[in-house]
């Protein structure tokens, strides 16, 4: 290993190719760190996604019950629930977007401008579909999709099996 000065006077460390074991060990160490970061990001994504549909509503209801104070329902309590739920869901969605961008940088996935579906032109749908097919979806996006499916299935099971009918039995 030697130090070399680049164009603008910046010191560069130049490794010789004579010691490949040092480079392999360093590469393995970096891959191990990267794998740990990926697992932690996946776990955090799963945690945030579950809390999007469980923790956020429960927290908003708790804040509303604390704002209620008396036994009767008031507009202040309902407004507190709606505002807190909106803020918490927005914060979790923002955190998920930032986490996905960090994951993309970690794995070396190219970043591109993502347009909202309703702002896309129909003319470029074939091109966009091809880009999406080539890039695929990340593990974090799969975690969010599976979480949405589980939430939907649980909602349907509760609604059709456990909720009972509001109609009078006759």
C-alpha cells in the first residue's frame, strides 16, 4: 500500500495487487456489515408497516380518550383522533420512503424519478413497465406489500366471520 497525490493535491491510498487476501477479507467485512444493515432495515420496515395499521390508530384513540376528559363524546376528542392519526401515518409513510431510498443506495439500485400514478402519461406506460420489470422490487417493497395483504385478509376475516350481522335475527 502506498499514498499517492492526485490531481488536486488530494491524498489517495493506492493498494497494490500483490495482497489479494487483504482485499478479500476487507470485502467480506464490508459485505457482512452491508448484510446486517439490510436485515436491520428490513426489520424496521416490517415494524413500521405493522404500526401503520395497528399502532397509529391505537395511539390516536388513546390521545382522543385523554382529550375527552368527560364521559360524552366531543368534537375536540374526534378532532384530536383525526389529527393525531394523520400526523402519525404521514410520519410513518415518510420514514418508510426514506428507509427505502437508503436501502436502494445500500444495495446499489439506481434511483430514478418516480411519478405518481395519476400524473403519468399513457404514452410512456410501455417504457415505464419495462423499466419496472428490469429493476424489480426490493425486499422492503415486498415487506410492505405482504403486510398490506395480511391486513386486508385479517379485515375480511373479522368482517365476515367474527363481527356478526348488524341486522336483526328473525
